[in-house]
C-alpha cells in the first residue's frame, strides 16, 4: 500500500452536502501499510467505490465529532470493513459523544457496530495514541460541540487535520511541524462564523504552522460561490506557502512534501 491521501469528499455545510455539490465521504490516509479513514460523512461507501478505495482495508476510523457530515456513515463503514462483524477488526478513535452520546446527544455509532470493532478508544484533546509506528495526537478545537483535531506523525511524514473549529489563540500551535496541513475552511475571506474557519483564519494558522503544503477543504456554499481556487491562491500569496483547494477524488503522495524524508536523503550525500 503506497502512502497516499485521498479525498472522498470536500463538502462542508449542509447546503453543499445536502445537494452533494461536493461529496462528503471523508479523507483516506495510507501510511506504514495501514489505511485510516477520517470523518466518514454521507456517501462514504459510494465515494470509496467511485475513487477505488477498498474499505475492507481500513485499519482505523477517526471521527472528530458527532455532526452528520462527519459521522453519518460510521456504521456503514464499520459494516463494510468487518463484513458486518463476521471479521471483527479495526480500531475507532473518537470522542465520548460519537461513541456513547450524552443526555442531549444521540451517538452516531450504534451498539451493534461498536461490537464489530476490535477496539474503540474514547479520546479528548491533547492525548497521544500509538497505532503501529504512527503516533496520533488529538488537538483542541472550538466548535460548539465536543470535537477534536488529529495530528499524524509517521516515520515518513506528518499531517494535521485541524477539523471544524473557530479560530482561537492556541489553535495552530499543536500543529506546528506538520508537513501537510488540512484545513476545514467553510467560509471565504470576510465571511465570519462562530463555529468555523474562513480564509483569513487559514492565513493565520498557516503562518504559525508553516507546513510544506496546506489543503483547504470542507467547503461551504459561500466558499463554493467565491471560488475555492481563487481563495487558495489568495491564501498562498499571503503565506508564501503552497496552498491547494481540494477536489473530490483528489489523491496526493505525502512523501512529496515530507521534510523528514528530505533530511534523510540529504544525509545520504
Ligand atoms: Zn461540525
């Protein structure tokens, strides 16, 4: 399995996801011969088939929060990955509300599918989990519902998925050093929301994290209307960093942006 990042969807708000103007199947990360599936929203199975991803190969599912566009297909993905529990396997890393819910929130995960997994891990922000040779750190967010971001540190590259959040002091710092930074930029420059990022926030975060590549995705209807490619170019101009607006089905080789690999290669000369 080659290292790869595949976008099974880039849609953000309920308008874009509701009409499937952009897909919402989550993000696949392949590293160290393992397959990670982040935030499987509506249509995850359909998009996996469409973009040649075999969900049976999922090692680990990571769900940042209990919103429909991030978690709706969690049960379907577990079913697909385990043959509905005939082959009990895989790990789910997520928070309390997704796995157990609370007094006001029904969990997206059904008990039957919880039991199809080899293991589930309930996490909060600022924790570390080891999956094989990969370290996954959970990072803080502010989204009006319990939520976490993820930072992957693999032997070959590092990647951050900041997840849905408003901008706050201390949001970007835990992601420093990531080669690839995936930002859920729901809104274009000048459009503010109390729970999500816009392009101006993306500039601030990129200037602190200083990744090799920043990817904007999880696009809302105002972002689609403003043109994500234009927004990406404007962010790039203000950060002197390569910025891409993700498209559905886009696949990236993370090793092209790895600073640790580059150092290793230099050492050989
Ligand atoms: Zn959300």
